[in-house]
């Protein structure tokens, strides 16, 4: 597995929605999701945002929707993003081999999407501190399974600093401020 490269990656935000974010035990997942989304905005990285059945679960949280992301928003009912043709086509359109993936719920949509992406030949980086499930047992089992399947497990800070590569990056201070 390689380190992340901003030129090779796509950010995939899975179902960080109004009603789903409430299952997080604290604000960590929300705070980290916003930090990665803001980093994507600053670095002009492609982003795909999914919403699982928004009529019932609400839309993407306002803190992400309000950003000026190079983003596409997709409603879905399947658990894996690759089972939705329009999302699959958009991922292919970007020609990126690295996928930074996080969201809700780890053991359902994140897991199934990651495994399908691995099987399709992508390098998948799961941002562990930016994922949650209704209970820790499900999240922990999903992370173990994702590791076994071949995903790289990362934290928000790992992702941000790998994308920057150096403290000499012109956006270093701006992105570093997101985690303070």
C-alpha cells in the first residue's frame, strides 16, 4: 500500500447526514469529517458525497454542504456506492486510484463500499476516526475485516499530512489549523 498522494486521490464521504450523525458518541466524527472536507476544498480535491435515503435520514450536514467543494452529491439506497451506476460512473470519471473513504455506518455502507472498491482495483484508505456505527462492536469488527481485506487504516491527521507531504506546502498552516 502506498502513501496518499493528492494527485491520485478522491475523497468519498459516506452518509454524514443529519439523523445518522447523532449515533456518534461525541463530536469527533463530525469534526474530523469537516476537517477532511475543508482540506479537500483547500487542495481542490475531487469529492463524492453520498446520502442514504435522505427523505428518512436527512441530508448531508450543513457544515459540509456549505463548503465550496469540487463535489457531487448522490442519493443512494444501496449500501455499496459501486452498486449505484451513477456513483460508479463518477468514480471512474475522475481516474483516481486512491480513495479516501469515511462515514456512517462503518459496518454497513463503509464496509461494503470499501470491499467493492478494493475488488475493482482501487487503493482504499479508511479514516477510522471519521467513521462510526451504532455500537463499537460493529465498528471494530468492520475495521478488522477492512484490514484483512486490504484497506489501509488511517486517522484524520495521517490523511491531512500525507496529502500535504511537507511543512513547506503552501497550504500547510491553513490545513494544520483545522486540527488544533
